[in-house]
């Protein structure tokens, strides 16, 4: 009991004295039982034991239990003290080490280093208002976190994104308009209208001394150089260029980012691009904007509304960043093949620039200046090794790559150059083998056989390398029988010519339409039939019985290709009247224009693309609506050269040109 009393603070000095002064064994047992931590029932049992020895033995059991309890308590206390002492010791040593490293100018631990780096970076940005408050809160939270906690990495990544963004205002633009114009001229042949519009944009920027961004939409068929025009603009301005495609995108988070509550959250493409270019006024190109989709994840086209609105994007809010960021200085360039699939609210925010495509003479110049040097270098050939004639390049343009762009032209050049490269390598290997044989027979001989090979490419050589032409040069669409006419159509691949055929057969009155026509074109056919029938009866003396006894079939060849649009009205009416009058229309004449029920010719779109298609079809006359005179003025003279244009307001004027009496 003396041992227990020394280690238990609950034992007073008075208790110890009483215990020592008791001289009777029974009284000692009773006293000890009263001061030990024993239940009342157990104390009662001890009192009831009359035999002093047995009573003392029972009390001794409780004393031993108390001793064991004290021993365990002391052990636990000792272990706790050791841990506390170690952690305190480690803490003091770490603090001491930090102080030493700081004095030596060395970095401290990763967390402290990151904190210091973030703080210095944020101080340099001179944040204000909401941004300053949010950043300070995140930084304070970061400083209190344990590096092993899950949220530590999330907060660190978030601060990393903020630190890597260009928050400071951009410097004033310094560029020479003449130099910018020279860069555009050097990088692209033709595209006069496009270059003029871009130079005007740059002139306005320089005059206003304003770096606020502009949203330009380049629209045209594949392969006409939309992406390369964007790169040239960036080069002319001396700015960073960042390109990403939204074709097939169905999740708005790709544009505006994911919320930080999600695992693996990331900023959207806009913030990612700014993080990469590290400047606030780059040139951003958003490709294939007409091919965006929608899904249950959201609508990316709607997410782009804020990005591309000059009135809203000065406080763009990415879901991940969740802070207002000014992207109004970014020069946005958007590309598309067609405007039909772009939502009207999005289209309203952009300045549209059309890239219509190239005629054969333009393709010839582009091939000589850009495509040939690029393809030769790509395939390991020198300019001196391969020579093309003008006729051979025109042959590729007309017979193998007749589309609006020049991508297929380049592919055909690559195909020729790959075959030439194979011939050169085969010849070199055969020469090396032959020289080795000569050396083994006659000793060392001079290598005179390994001279550089050269190739002259003419039409015959092209057909040998590329196979039979895809299009024959004389393969032009003609209306050489009654009931036929040639129209002009616009597609996302550029302009095209469209033959319309009409035939009649004895049978029930009516009309059959074939050729995969859309709803708009079917309605145009119905209107064309009504106008043609009225004129046939009133002006050309065709009896009503002819219509009652004949069934008319109107067809557009290439039946597997869907066709729709409001521009084939006069073409269909011409084919029907040619059938009814049994007259062939004027040769090498093509037409475009919609027809109203009263015979008025309505305006159409894409006149430049259609004119290019007419040139490819060797047309000499083009009939177009009078209201499209403004579009005709914008077509370059070299495209219009050799074609006679006829503006019409009524269908009777069309008939006077296609079937003169």
C-alpha cells in the first residue's frame, strides 16, 4: 500500500499517516478496503469475513489489482510522453533546419516552397476585388493543409492553374500594315477579298490602338486554306497561335471546364489555351464549328455564346477556375464548311468571310508556289530532280483534283513524288551493287554511274503514275436533248453543276420526282410545273389534253446524293418547258435562281462558288437573278473571264435566252 500511495495523487498525507499508525491487522484491512477503488458490495463481503488472516488475504487481492492497474497506466503514460517528446523534438529540429536553409539561401520543404512561389506570383499580379479575396482564401487554406491529405493536391493544382494564367494587361500591339499585307500575300495566292477584309480589320485595330479581340468566321470548302489563313494572321500580328477543333464535341465542359468537385476536373479549352500561350492577346482558332453536336452532357454551341460575345467575354467564368477572366483581348478565328448547321445566335456574333474555292488557273499558281516545294521536301526530293510542265499541272487539276480546294491536288503530287523516290532509291541500290562487283573484279574504279536522276513530268507520265483520270477533260455536263437543262448548285464542298432531266410517257396525268430531292426542292418542282404548264398553254399553244394524257417524270442524276435548296426553280421549269416544246436549250448555258408562282426569279446564295463550278464545266453563259448583281461585283475578274452573265427578273426572260424563237 505504501507503493500504491506514492504513485497515486489521490492519497493524501493524512491517509498515509493513519495507515502507518494503525497497529491492528484487522483494522489495517478495513482501512485499506475503505480507501481502495472497490464496489460497495465487495467492501461489505470483506467486513463480513471474521477471520483476520482471510480478510487480509482478500484485501491483498484488491491491492494487487490496483498495483497492476497502476503499472499499465504508467506504461501508457511513458509511451505517450515518449511520442510527444519525439514529435516536439522533430518539430524543433525541422524549424531549426528551415532557418539554417533560409540563411544559406537553399529551398525549404516542397509545401513551403510552393506557398512562397504562389504568394510571390499572386503579389505580382496585383489582384483586386473578388479575385483577390478568393485567391487569398485558397492560399491560406493551402498553408494549413497536410501534404498527405486528398484535398491538398486539388488545391495545389487549382493554385497552379491560377498562377500560370496571364492576368496582366497585354502590351500595345506593334505591327506594320504593309508587313502584315506582305505576309498574307506571301502565304496565300488569290483570296483577294479575304486578304482585303483581314487587312481592314488590322487597320482598325492599329487606328484605335485597341487589342480587344475580333471574331472572324472563315467559311469555305475543305482544302481552301482556312487554317493556314489563321496562322498567317497570327504571324502578321506577331502573336501566339493556338488551335483546337470542336468537331464532334458534345460536352460543354470541353469549353467551360469541369467543376472542382469532380475527380480529375480540368479547365476548358479556352483557359487551357491561355495557360499554354502565356499571353492575354493570342490568336485562337476554333476549327469545325459547324460540326458540333449535342448530348445529355450539354450543348457546347451555347457554351461558346459567352466566349464569342465581345460584350460578355471580358468577364468569362470557367467552371473550374470559377473566377472572372478577361478574354476580350483574344483574336478569335472560327472555321466552318457551311453556315447551315451553326445556330443563329452564335452566327450573329461573328464576322463572316467566305473562301469560295479555286479555278484551275489559281490551282496552277498555288501548285507552283506552295504545293510543289512542300511536296518535294516532304518526299526527300530536290527541285532540280523533278520538272513539271504547265499542261501537266493543269491536267492534274482538271482530271484528278477538280474539287474546290487543293488538298487532293497535294495528295496527287505526293503520290507522284513517292513513286519517283522509289525509282531513285532502286537505281542507287542497283548502282551500288554494280560498283561493288566492278571493284571486286578490277580493283578500285571511279563511280561514274551514281549521277543524280531527273524526271520531266508530262501528261503521259502523270497517267502512268496516277492511273486513268477520274474526270475526263471533255466530261462536261450538257443539255443535248429536249427535256434537259443544266443548273448550278452550292454544297459544303463548293459549287457544282446539276443536270435536270424531264421525260413524258402516255399515262395518267401527274408528275413523279426522283433523285433524292429534299422537301424544299420538291416544292420548287411543284411550282416549276405550275409555271411551265401555264406558259405552255397560254403562250406556246400546247393543248390541255397533252397534260391529261401524259405522265411527267422529273429526275436529277446521281440519285444516291441528297439534294436540297432553293435555287433550282428556273432550271426545273426550263427542263419541263424544253420537254413540252420538244426543243433543245442553248448549249454551254447554265443557270441558277429560285422561281415564284407568278414567274418572278428570286435571289440565291453562293454565286461565286457556282461561277467557279460553271468554269469547270466549260460554260459560256450564266443566267442569274437580277437581285444578285451585288454578289457578281465581288467575284474577281479572272474568274468571270470568258463567261457571259445574264441577269433576269422574270422567267420569261430566261426562256428568251434558253429557247429563243
